[in-house]
């Protein structure tokens, strides 16, 4: 358990250290919707749906947030936040391409680095979880424990702190 705690602590520190500016930029992008009478649309895929649940149904909700539904009307005043395990998630990429074609700014979170990453290239702001393999060695030599949802929730909370400062001060 001590090794797991150490690895998760290191992961969270790396997320902040590598993405501090992107976290602030993401908060600013999402706040544009709320301040401008749009919606923050959370498009969460796979285990990142945990972030959407916390944002929309949690005790401390994200002001102005609604869950993404396929086929929903997304306007220019809205901002979308795509959260997915991998930047190669075809459903997330499909949505990103549509938003890009419609000139609707959006933020994205996934495990991939910003290099050679279509999702990162299309997104207005991009945050990487940095999780490309398990944190711990397993008994069989394979890496285990890949806490994508935990990383996503941590990023969400970091963005929400800045977002709330922008939205709730008005």
C-alpha cells in the first residue's frame, strides 16, 4: 500500500507540474460558456464518466454543466469538455472533429501526450493524465493499477477551483 500511495502521489504531482497552464486555460475556456449564457457540456467516455457524475450530480456541482448526449444541439455559446482514457478513443475523436468543423471551442483530457495526438491538436486546451501504463509491477511482470478515473477527477477538481473563482466572483 505504501508503494501505491507513493506512485499515486507522484502521478498527481506530475499532472499539476506538467499541466498547470493548461488547467488554468481550461477553466477560462469553460467559464466563457457560463458567463456568456452557454452550457458546459461534459462529454465523458469510459471510466471518465465518473467525472461527469461528480460534476453534474455531486454535492459540489460544476455550475452550468450538463452531460453530453449524442445528437444534442451544441451552439457557439457552449463549451465542451471531452474526457477519455485514450486520445485514440474513436467516439471522443468523432465528437472532436465535429466540434472543430463547427468552430466550437473545446477542452480535452486523455492519457496521451500532446505530441502526435489528433485530439490534442483539435482541442483548444488539452490536459494529459500522463497515464500510459500501470503504476505498479504485477506478480507476472505486467504493470497494474491504471487509475484513469482518479486522475480525471483530480484534473476536474483542479480545473473547478479556477473555474469557480472566475464564475462565482461575478
